[in-house]
């Protein structure tokens, strides 16, 4: 009985080894009869098709169909297809009947970057895809230049946090990257921008922003500030907007018409309006007085012009006497001859 068990184990081992050699020999004779491509996330925009996958393999001179199975390198196929900017993941395997099955997942962009005259999409892993007119997707927009040190992946936590909050998602319309410490958010509320600083501790920064919106903006007005900065700890710094201050000029009824003078001057809101210098006036002998309309009911004051400068006098010259004209002699009239009378 004990020997029977050993004999049974030896027979099973022999069958296993023989089956492996038989399967190997059969697989060497088997050829790839079909290539089946499956696109997993093909909802919405389809920029990866089965024809595109086959075309990418042909560009790399990889022939699959009607080739022996043992000569097909599945790992090489996955590596080649992963290099495509439109493909995110690839999985290849052989199924029954010599069919090669390729599962492809097209890239899922999370934001669109505008860098000068270039535009591209970026996924969660930081893989870039050129933006084309045929593939337009509704994702957050970022304007700025990324480098090897400051990659788009560093901005992804901030973008994902904003997208997860319904209120912030409706508020933020665009991200402007000036540098690593000055990330500007363009809100849907017209009139100001938000400087969030860098990508660290953005949760507390948005809490300060919400508190500022609830407590300060309803009192000051939504057009009072042009920049709200939450980049520093425990404080919110808001910059007031520059505005146009109207400057009045005294009206002179005796003044001739001059070219139009803009009656406004751009000054900071926290400084006093400067005095508008009058345009040079023509000299006149009459004194100028401010009218009630120009002074808004204030006391009238005579405004005297500076004395007119007289031109320097020329040295006195004696007048020359006019030359006497020579007297003309009267011309003598010719003598008339007496006419004879007829008889």
C-alpha cells in the first residue's frame, strides 16, 4: 500500500511534465488568428479607437496577426502603446484560440494648461496630451509655465480640492501661475482676484477666504478691492482698487475756447485729489471772477491776472524830414490863330 502511493505520485508527476511539453509544442505551432482591442473608458469623447491602436503598432513595425504566438512579445506591445499621449494604461494577454486581447484605457485629463502659444491636457500622473479641436473637454484651466522643478503634479492637490467642493468649484474659473509663491485664482465674481500663495495649507486659506466673503465684502462692496491675498498665516490682506477722482476747474467766461481738457486724473483712493493746473490763459485787461456754479456756493474771490509784460522800448531815433519835391513849371498853352470870316 505504501509503495502504491509512491507509484501514483510518480505517474502524476510524469503526466504533468508531459502535458507541459505537449502544451509548449502545441503553442509553438499555434498562430495569432485575431487581435481584439477593448477601450474601457469610452464614455463621452473618444479619441482612442481600435484602429488607432493597430496603427500605433504598425508604426513601430510590430506585426501580430498570423504570427506564431511564441514570437509575439506581449510586454513590448504594452510598452509601445503606453508611449502614446492618448493612452493611460495597457494590458495585453492571449485567450483561447490564438486571440490577442488588448485592453486600453484612454487618458483622463484633470486640467488644461495654456503656456504661451501652446496648450495641452494633463492627467493625474502628470502625463501630457496635446489639445486639439477634435478633443475638447470641460476641465479646469491653468495659465502659466511649468518647469522640471515645478511640475503640473504639484498643482493637482489644489485643483482636486477645489473640484471636490461644490461652492469652490462654482467660484474658481481659472488658475494663473506667476511663480511658485504666487498662484492667482480668478473667481466667477467680477471685480477681484485671489492670491493663494503656494500649494501648501490651502484648506485653511479657503476658510479665511470664506470668512472674508461673509463678513467684509457685504459691508465694503464687491467692487471695493481688486486683490484678496490669503497667502500669509492668520491674516487676509486686501488691496483697494484704484479709481478715477473727478477734479473741477474754475470756469472763465472771458476765456476763449480751448481744446477739451480731461477733467479726471488717476490717483490712489487713499490720497487727496491733486489740484488741477489751469491751462495757460490769454492776457486780458478784465479781472476774472469765479462764478457760483464753479465754486458751489462759496464766497466769490477776484482772480487777478499777472501784469502784462510790455515789450522793451526801442532807442529814440530822429525822424527824417521828407524830401521836398521839385516844383513843376506850368506848361504854356498853344496860341490859337484867328479864323477868317467868309464874305
